[in-house]
C-alpha cells in the first residue's frame, strides 16, 4: 500500500455528497487537500469539520462551466503544495432528458459539467500526476456508465459512458509514468442528486462507505490497478 501521508489530493464538487465524504476520508488518512466547489462560502462552512490542519487545506472556487476557474485552481494548488498526487473528478449533475423527452439545454449542461470539466482538469493535472510516479485519478462515473436504466436519464448515461472513455484514455496516457485510473461506478447513492428516484435513502449506498472504498483504491500500489469499481445497493446484471 502507498503511504498517503502528505500526498496532495484535488477533489471537485467537495462541498457535499460523495465529494465531501471522500474529502473527509482522505483528510483522516493524512492527505493534503485542494478542494473545489462552485459555492465557495458553502464549502468553507462544511469543511470546518474536517480532521485537517488549515495549512494542509486549500479551498478554491470551481465552476465546471468556466474553464478559467479550473486553470486558477490547479495553479494555486501547485503554488501552495508543489504537487498533485491524486485527482478526484467528482462534480456532476443529473437532469432528465432522453430520446422521447429530449431537452438539448439540459444535455449541454451535463456535457459541460460531467465530461468537459473532468477532461480539462485531467489535462491540467496530468503532468504533475506523472511527476508523482504514483499519480492516481478517480473518476466518479456511475452504474449509468455501464448501462442505461431508462430513457428518462439517457442523456445522463451518455455523459457517464463518456467518463468511462476518459478513464481509458487517461490510463493509456499516464501508465508508463505510474498514473493509475479508476472509474468509480456506484448505483443509487444517498445524496440529493438521487432524489429523482423513488427508492428509500437508507437502502441506497451511503457516502461514507463509498468514500472508504475510494480511499482503498487510491492506496493501492502501481502493481494493483483497479480499472473499474462497481458498487450496487440492489441486485442487477453487470
């Protein structure tokens, strides 16, 4: 296992849900954290509870639809910490749009947030991840990156299939320099995003459990890469 002490992790969408849970878990394991969110004031409020010293934590305004905020974020991270060892592409949105209920403006928004922002952050951090020698990328995809649960969220599934492709491309680009990439593919997770589904929250995947699995993957050595991690709260074909 890798020694996680002082490794630098960049996490998008860290102000709630999966991103906040992963930040909390990594803080407990000794990482230095560079967190990004659109609501910077909200981020400041929720991270006050993290088990981390202030000088090991960097908070950044990150708007997935504004590339300039991506560039500033990564530049500030390198200035503050001198490295990026882990990138967690977590920020995402879900809207109901498919073939019959096609809403192009919603698909465009999901494409910007779920696909274009992750590839841009990956592009910006890849040189630093290579320099690490054990760089890690965790792309929070979804089981919707492996199958389509229904036409009403077909657009969302399209973007998450694209995230799976991004993982594969990043793996090829960074492998020889020790970069390992995992697509985290959960089913229903108990967050505000899954409120569109009629399913009991206490029977969904809990964010703290997902964060613990994510942290385990990030600790694995270069010789034990996990390409995809599928997590289900219900029985379904995979």
